[in-house]
C-alpha cells in the first residue's frame, strides 16, 4: 500500500511540476505542449480517483481538443507576430495578471480544503434511482436524466460557440469553407495514418457511446473520438472542410440540442413533466437523445478547430 | 503455475520499463532531433510492447487481452507516424545536424 501511495504522491508532484513548467514555458507552442501533457497526467489522476468517465473526458476534451485549439491559436499568433508589431504587455500589467491568477487559485484551494470531511453528497440517491432509468452507469444517468436540462443547455452553448467562431469570418467569405484549399498532394504519411486509423476510430467512438449506458463512456467521449477522426482526415487533406452554408452541416450541428429539447417537451406531454421520461421506456429515449448528441459533438468540435470561413466556395 | 506467470510478468514489465528509461535518457542526452526521435520511437515500441506482453496473462478475458494488443498496435501506428512527420519537418527546415 505504501508503494501505491508513493506512486500517487509522485503523480501529484508530476502534475504540479508540469503545470509550473507550462506557466513558465517560453512561447505559446511550448506552453501548449506542456498543457497537453498536463491534461493527460490529470486524466491519470482521475483514474486513480476511480472517475473513469471524467478521465476520458479530460483526455479527449481537456487535453485533445483544447490542445488542438491552442496549437492553432499559437500558429496564428506566430503569423501575426511577423506581420504586425504589437507591443508586449507591460511589466506591471503582467504582475497584476499573475496576482489575480494566484488569488483565484488560492481561493479555490481554500474552498477545497475547507470542505467538511463528509461533504454533502447526492450519490446515494443517484444510485437508488438508477434502476428506474434502465441505465447501469450513474454518470450517464446524472447527465441525461437527473440534470438533463443542464446537459441540453451545454449542447446549446457548443452551437453558440460555433456561431461565434463563424462570426469572425469576413463578409465575403460568409457561408464559405474554413481552412486552406486542399493541397495538390496530401502528406503521404499522414494520409496513411488517416486511412488506417479513421475506420478503427469510428468503431471505437461508436463503442464508447454505446457502452456509456452501462459502463464508463458516453455521448461526449464517443463524439469527441469521432470528431478526432474527422479532423485527422481533414488534416491529412483526404477531404476538405465543408462549406459552412451546407444544409447537412447546419442540421447536424443543431440535431443534438433539438432532439434533446423535443424529448424534453414530449416528456411534458406524455410523462407528466418537462424532461420526464416514460417509466420503463427511459433507456431507449436516453440512447435516442444521445445518438443525436454524438452526431452534433462529432461535427461541432471539428468546426471549432477549423475556425472561421476563410475562402469562397461555389454553391 | 501462477508463480511462473508472476515471474514472467515481472521480467517482461521490468524489461519494458528499462526500455522506457533508456529512451528517456536518449531523449535527454542525444545531440540532435533525428537521433532523439530514434531513441524515443524504439523505446516506445519495445517498452510498451514488453509491458503489454507482461500484462497479457493478467488480462481477465481474451477480449481484454485483445484490447491490450490493440492499444499497443495503435500506439505503434501513432508513434511511427509522428516520428516520420517530425523527421520530415526537420529535413524540410534543413536542420538535420
């Protein structure tokens, strides 16, 4: 047991060290690499806390997709540095930002440390009613049944984020396609990886969504894996990013929240409450909602990463 | 029998950890990007392969064992591709030395 505790302590110290390294890293690209490593280590911490669902989300979203977004931002900042001469932040302003960050971190640490040893928990109630949802994974039950409204709003936020990214487009490119036009020759190594990995990844993504009803996994994690597969196919230039005016793309983006909301309204009509599911029929409804959420997440995340429309495409 | 399996696991996983250690030393000590890549990919493939080999007899079911092998194969694919991509990028920039 001492050995396991020593490993946990080592893991904790490593997370702290990589976090500090990320903060003090030179340049945005190095900091991004540090941040991705930090996220992966953090998902190991979640596994040690037996929160496999959170670990999967941290690895896929916290480390993977956020890492990609930050790398894209770092690359764009590097391009901007060579063209425009922006003044770097002044010393006092940097100090003020650092002080504010330290203050927030200290406040969060204080809140965590001040929690009573047996903090208030809804875990027993959540397990008690698990059978009524027909699910085996309490995390999925919390997300899609107990606090369904919150989860639905989170999906709406994702759609708003895509609208926000698209709004950065210049007027003449509105409705066009994001990213550069397809290169003449795709990078052969990356194309090979995309061809081999994408079919496997799609299988794994659908599997993670499907087992999420009873075991760790779920719509978000499965959708993120599918999104990664689409992104790798686009990066390998095997397929181009679609025009943002495409009808199928826009339908896929809103399918998740729309079906979720429709199921909630149907609950008000047929099951006696907004977002109530009919008894004995809850699991099929939940999986139906989740299937459309997977689709929306798999389309939303690549659209966030590819950025605003930057070229015109013919309709 | 179970003692033999335990000994096998300990030897295989220790050997795997040794390759990780050797790869990390190479990453820190080797002079240029291409030789560092060389150290890293060899360590990843052999190190992870031996760790997976040591874990195989402990996987509860054939399906779990198959998943372990799939993880090894996927990491092989990813690390080989990344090594190629970084190597190409280095060559294109002409900073081989």
